[in-house]
C-alpha cells in the first residue's frame, strides 16, 4: 500500500466516560479536516481506499472497533487501538472522567510503482 494522506483528530466524551464515543468523535474530527478526493485523483473507486485508523485512549479494551469502522462511508478500514489519550478526573472527584481520544487516520491505495 502506498500511503498518500495522514490526518489527525481529537474527540471527547465529557460526562459518560465512553471511550468509543470519544474515539468516534476524534475520527469525525479527522475526516472533517479534509476534502481531498484521492480516489478520483488517482482513478480509483472509493471502495479501493485502504484506511488505517490508529486510536489512542486510556482504556483501549473499552473501544468498539466495529463502531469506529461504521463512521467511514467507504474504504477498507483497519482499526488499531492502543493506550494513549487522556482521562481527566471530574473536579468533584466523583463520577466518570472526561475521556479524550486521539486518532491518526492514514489513507492509501495498492499502487504499482512508476519505475517498475
């Protein structure tokens, strides 16, 4: 795969402590940052896009990867979830923390090299 684009995003779950929700919002943040039509530029179908999603949250085991794949309107999505992000305790010290998720979204295609 030839990687052509990398975009970054950040998302939060303010009160529910929902790691999937925070990650989903981070994906949407990354997607909404660009309007590059890579598939059309290179003559590919949008379904040919290879998307690698790297997600960082404090509790990776609590992220639903399938829910994150569903955010993408097309393409073949691989989701990697690792420890990262940030949990911010509530000021009063009770209840769920504010969850912050970070994502890196890489897009590419299976392409032949021009030099053989």
